[in-house]
C-alpha cells in the first residue's frame, strides 16, 4: 500500500486524481470546462501514466461514492491492484524528474516491458467504470460524469498503447496479436487526440 506521502506525490504529478477528489468533495465544480480539462490532461499523457491516473481516480470514486453501488467494490479492487503494480515505477520516474508527458523509455526500460499489460488493464478499467457510472447516474451526476470521462480516455489510451507495442515489437522482431493479424503500424502518436463531446 502506498504511503500518504507517495499518494500526494502522484496526485501532484498526475493532477487528475487531485481534481477528481476536489470535485467529489465539493471544492471544485465539474462543468464543461472541468470535463474538457480532464480530457485534455489524460489525452496528453503517455499510456502508462494515464493508466495510473485513471486507476487513482477510479479508486477515489469507489471510496468516496461507492458504498451500496453495484460494481464499486470490484472497481476499487481492480484500481488498487493497478496502482500497486504501476505506482512504484511512476514514483521512480517522478524522482528522476520525468513528467507524465515525458518519454516512455527511461534507463533500461523498454516499451515492450513497460506497456505489455497496459492495454488490457485500461480496457478492464473502462468496463468497470462504465458499470459503476450506470449506478452512480441515479444519485450522483458528477460521479457518473467522471466515470464516463475516465472510461473514454482509458479506451483511447489502450489504442495508443497497442500502437506503441506493435511499433516496438516490429523493431525488435517480436509478434504481437495486431502484427500477427497482418496490421502494420508505421508510427505511434506522441499525443492522443480525442474528439470531445459538443457542448450542449
């Protein structure tokens, strides 16, 4: 389990968990500007950083709003697992001065090693967030909206992570499911661009 100090470091680094906490506690309002800000923050992150930010945000949602709601317990467990697995590496990068938008490869890390399970974990979180959001929708509009934002970005970042993996695997001569299916990736985007919902 992460210490309060390490959680504070990650919240400050990734920003998304802090914003979600402020919205849930009533310190900040969500609104259109808040929604677009969260979309922008997450879409600018590298996939592994986005996964951790989404997991920390989902964990906070489950803790603050989840009592009595279907799916909240599973969301809390899965988010906690992901935080436990990915937070130590993120903390090392923060200590090394790398931001959430920084290079994927640091030191001896390789893209394949870092992102091997990221797409699967992002998809898993997206499904759990969808389910939890349906439960929150009747009682907490902000919580439901936050679940939707996190789920949208989780699925988008899963595609980005798969593109990075395929490109790295092609360079290293390793076959991933996408490459073996005959798809080729000529380049992976450094930033993930998402079409946001129109203001209504």
